[in-house]
C-alpha cells in the first residue's frame, strides 16, 4: 500500500491530505470550507434551511385549498338558491350577521340566504382537527390557550355553563364590547355537530330542498380534509435485509428485542460475583418484569433479583427500558384482560394503533371491535405507545429482529447473535462494483450530513482527477456529524449549562481564593471536589477549599492516562499527592486492592454526588485493565457504529475498497506527539482553531494513523505528560523529515470556499407596504399596518392619522409615560383597555405607520403593493476612463432574478454611467480577491503561493451603502474587530478577483 488519503470531515469543513507512504512524501493537502447544512436561530438551536420556504409554501397551499373549497361551496349554494346569483346582491348577503342566524336557526325558520350565510360562515371557521400522527406540544397549547387566546377547555366550560347547544349559539351570546368572538380556539367536532342541528331544523321547513343527499354533499364540501400523504417511502432499509424496511421502535418485536439485548449486556459485581452475567433464572425473572413495565431502575432491579444493595451493574444507564407498548396496552385494556390476550392479539392492537391516522375512526373501531367503554376510550386517546424513546424506527427490519431473538434468548450478546443469525457488520455494503468517481450521495435525512457529503464528493472527485485513486482512505469524523438532531441539541444545551456553571466557579475562585484568571483545571478541580463531597476518595480526609488549591491535592486519572488515553472528566477524581505517588501508573485495584483500606475507598466512591458514579466505581474496581483497554480502545477507534460513520464509510466505499473511520481522540494525541500543533500556533501544547488550515493538519495525522499505532496507543505504559513526545521512540515521526514537509504543505494551502451565487431564494421580505401621500408633509411615503399591542415608541411618532396618534399619546400620558422625551417608553398594560377613535367611536385595533425607505419594490403594476428587497446578490464595480476612480452598483437578489427571467445576464457589464465606462469586476459573498495586486504580478501557470497567500481574501459581506467587508482566507473568526478584516468601498478597492477550486488551486476570474 502506497498512497493514503486522510480526511477530516466536519459539519462545515473538509480537511484533506494525500501522502505516499513508500516514498515518504506528502503529495498535497488542502481545506474546503462550506456553510453548515442548517441555520441557527438567535439561541443557537438548529433550524432547517428549508423551514421558511416550506412554511411559506404550506401557507400558499392552505390558502389555495381554502379558496377551492369556498368556490365549490358557493357553486353548490347557488344551485339550490342559498347564495345570490346576482353580484349586486352580495353586499346584502354578507351584511347578514352570521352569528345571529346560526343561533336563530336552531329554533326558527331562516330564509334561504340566511341559511346559506350560516353554512358559508361555518366553512370559514370550521375549527381545529388533530391528526394522531402529527399531534404535538402545540395541541396542548390549543386546549389550554394562552394570554391572548381562549383555549378549547375554557370555551367548552363556558358552553356547558351557559347550556349552549352549539358553538354558534355560544359565540352569538358573547358581548363584543367586552370580548372578541374570534379570539379563541375551537374544535372541528363542534362545527360538525352544529351543522347537523342546523340542517335538521331547517330541513323541517324546506324538506324538498334540503334533502339527505344534499346534506351529505354539503357536509363533505365544508368539512373535507385531505389525508396526509404516506411517508412509508422515507423509512430506511434494514442494515442486513436490504429489501426490507426498518421496524418501528414501538413494534412489540423490537420492544422484546431491546429487552433481551439490554439484559445480555448486564454484568454485575458483588462480593462473590466479579463481572458475571445474570443467571438464566435471573434473566427469566427480569424479562417477564420488563415485558409489562415501561422501565425499571437499578434499585428496583436489585430488589427484584434479590441482589445486595451495593451490587455494581456495568451499564452506564439510569434505568432499563421495558416493553412500553405492552405497558400502554395494559393500561387501556386493564391487567386481567391483557393477561388473557395472545401475542397475536397484542400485536394486532399495536398494528391498528400505529397505522391509524384518524381519532374518530379509531374510537369507532375500538368500540365495535374491542368493546371499549368511554373511560377506556379516553385512555386509548392518551396512549403513549410512540412517545420517546419509542418513537421512530430501528435499524433492523422485523425479519432481521425475528432472526436475532432466538439467539438473544439464549443469552448471546448482539454481535454474537448477529453471527449466529448469519449476519456480520463487516460484510454490509460490500456487494457492489466500485465506481471511478463518487456519485451523488444517498438521501440522508440529516441536512448537516447531506451538505458535508455533497462537498466531499466535489473534493474527492477533483482529487481523483488530479492524482488518481488513492489505495486507502482514512476518515476522522467530527462529533456533531455522528449524532441525530435531538442528541446534538441536548449536547449543546448541556455544554451551555456547563459553561454557565464554569463561569460561576471562576467568579467564586476570584473572590474567595484571589485567583487572577482561573484556568480550566482549576474549574475541574472544584467540580471534582463537589462530586466527592469534599472528601478525598483515597485517604478519606475532608478537604477544605484552601487545601484543594494547595500542592497537597492533585487531579488524578483513575485508569492511568498513559494506559487508557482517557482524559475525560469521567476518568478523573481528586487524590492526595502521597497517595497519587504510591498509585503511580496503576489502577486503584492494582495499587490498593490487596489492602483493607480499599474497601473504604470503594464505599466513598459509592457516595459520590453524581448520576454517573457507577462508571467511576467500575473503574476503581477494574481488575484486568490491560486486556479490557486493549480490546475496547482499538474497536472504539476503528469500529465506530454511529449512523453517520457508517453512512460516510459506505459512501466512500462505492469508490475505494479500503476505508477506515478514526475517532478524534487518537488524532489529537498523535498531533501532539509529532509536534504538529506548532505549525499554526507556534506552541506544541496548543491547537489553534482560528485558522481554517488546522483541518488539514488533522488530515495529515489521520492519513498516517495505522493499526499498529492504535495498538501502541492502547497498551503504552511509558507515557509521561512532561516528556516531549516529538522525540519519543514510542511514537516516532512517520518519516524523517515529516514535520518539515507538513509545515511546507500546510503553509502552501489556499483555503477553498464553497460559493453558491445562484439567482434563487427568498426574493423580498414578507411584509407588504402601501404608498401614500403624507397628509402632513405632502411627500410620498410608505406605510404598514401594525396592531396597537405591537407598537414601539418610534412607531407611535410615525402614525399616519393625527387623531389616532394623539389618542395613543394621551393614553401613554395617563399611564405615566414621558411623551416629550426623545425616546418614548411604553408602560406595561398601556393597551390592556380598548382605545376608541374620537370622531367615529370605532375601537382602534391597528394603525398605519410610516416607514422611511428608498429601495422599496413595487410587486404589481396595477396594485399599490410594495415590499423591501431581500438579500444583496452581488455588487458590480465600474471604473472611470483613466481607471483612477471607481463606483459600484449593489444588485439585490430580486433584481438578479428579474434579469434571469428576462433572459438577461445576471451580471451586467454594460456601463450605467458615462463617467465610469470600464467594467472592473463583480463581487458576491465568498468570492475570492487578491488585495493590492495586479494581474501582471501573477503567473497563472505556476503561481507563487508564498507571494499570493498573504494577499488572498474572501468577500464576507456587503451592504446597500456599497461597503464591502473582506476576510483573510485562513481566518475562521467573523468579527470586524478580529485580525484579517478589511473594509473597503469600490473607490478604495484595489486588486483582482480570482477563483479557488475545491483543491485550493488558484486561477483568474473575469466576471
């Protein structure tokens, strides 16, 4: 094997390095940077890039369907005389009070147009209908209501209190002077019941017209709701049975499989049992119990199996998951009836619940086929069968699960059962022919991963074209790629909480211990002190805060770092210096297990104030540490089972026969050992993340990681943190002058930025504006209507109507606001009571506000409708005849799209001003620019990178005032105060536009 490609694949970057092991040579390296596959809101949470577009499309479709349903209803009403044929009579029709006729129609005869008006109004306000498969937390808010809107529960209570027959009668009874009728959530069922009652009553007056056939027709027109499209096609395929879809996690088959798999992983430690699995009798008891409960914590498990309270269980979990599906079915049907059910009956019940979309249909089905009463129906509707962690789909199909189960019932672990069932993970995805180049990646329903794989395709295919296929690919995957969104979000929140806690500890240390700048280890020391209840787990001595930060106490790795390479918090505790010295390079068991005091150490660890104390306790009691570490470490490095790891590896294996996945832990250690941190930071101890090229440094390390090296890392017992590992024989450089080659290769990198300048996207802002003549100034101005509750101090001063403005200012004065000051503050509850116009007496609910703007866009020639343009697409720069003066024209995305629609070039090179006849260049976000250089300074055939790199910048942003922000190509920071930032206007911009391909090769760009 000769040529190896190392890849550092992240959420928004790809670092790559191609080496030749036989020639001991770095062939090339580079970095590709692209935008993350998701957006983040102001709190940092992930938001799909397609969300805004999807929401807008959904609103358009909903509006279209409403209009289609309305037009169908109008045509049906006209056919039987319930709607005016003549347009001149429409005003009179719509002046009929719909609430009054809906109320009166329950007891008296309505005219045909009055009844038509009632039906028309019901079709407009037909209430909320939940879908079992789309119900969410928002459904709960609809029932409970919020500050501004009455909830369904409250509305139902009021209807019952007033003995109203229908929702229409209830709404008609509301005093509109005190309360809004429409400001409440309602249910679809209420309107359907009202329709039935109204039709029945009016049918008695018009029996020949309002027939049963017409009733069914109108009911369908008014209440029709399109069924959700099936999403079966989005369910993934089984890992082993390639033609079978994955099984739902709520399936009884998967629930039972999960119970067995958990139990088979259990190992216990007691006085007379060391790391033993459960006995067959214990397994049987536990399986039967978990099959009827939602979950089982370890305290109850020990009691159930009659194990000692101090029994140590190896699983790093809070509890075991049970058969949630059977647990929920049992709650609905009752224990006696559930106990008599066969497995097939239980499965059929789950199957019906899982595939049913309609609550109404399910209720009728349950009454007829399962003989459920009202109370049981309520439980059925509230079932939590598909609540987390039982929602979604497993990675295996029902067929594969059923093959696994017999072997799991025998007590085999998952990997052993897989082999017995005829499956093996190493054989997955190997049955295909290799392509010459990467094809489009599979559709992975994870936008971060999808974006990264598309960029990986660009880089890999460019590398193959330039250098041919490497013999092997090694990939390091960033953590954020491996996890699903909810897990990434949970980690983000936990990290934020830890950061907040760390800041509090730093402030405490500054105040109480006079620290000038507490370091990370100082914070960890404090956290460990809290964890062990301020008592040294080894000596048992209580530790004061002053002693904690004296040389007497040290942070200690439970399993020696030199042997585990585990520097995580989970492998750390506090230790007095003399004990730490005695422990040396041994585990607690190796150092003290033969002494009586070890029992007391173990007891103190059991009292640790943490949820994960079992993990540290297991480390304290671990006996055959080298054997365990050697096996686990290597498999942990090369057999990462996370979903994205498999997806990325499978994708690369469509081209390369040998693909290895490497975790970042080994990369970080070897990068330090080989002194590569110093290439960018100048310090062997510090890795800089402020330079995009650090991804290429990691890729160089990944390319040189091999199996013997990983074994050496796992079994090494000569490690000393103070030794300079760049010179240590345990981890020598890959070859003699590797560091010099690495430094030269990294310094020659021109960072490649992915640029998407398509004339597509959100063309303008969503708010619509009108154009008027300002009655006070006589000038044209734009206006927008705002609810009074949404007004700010500045908006109040810009209210168009003078009388309305004065009414609001008077209200502010009543509430104690200073209306003469420059800044107008609005006290709370200012608009709690209604405002009324002094002339008309009408309530003031919204007002028109003036909006100063110079770049509004008129959407339609025949309508007074304006919008603000959205993002800027590019800036076009022109120069004077002598090329000493320059100007620029900022082109919005809206304007770029209009040019494209008209068949014109998106970039206009035709001068707009005779003073500036020469087109210089256009610049868009992420365009590359050689600052302060001329084309004559560059040899495009053999460019001098050392000369070009210091002058290479990318366009970071631009604004309507023609300000252009540039950022040095290697800098990751984005603040304007950070290094590597330039601010220019067209007249001060001097240089040439260039392009950088996915491999970092530079070339001219003349657009």
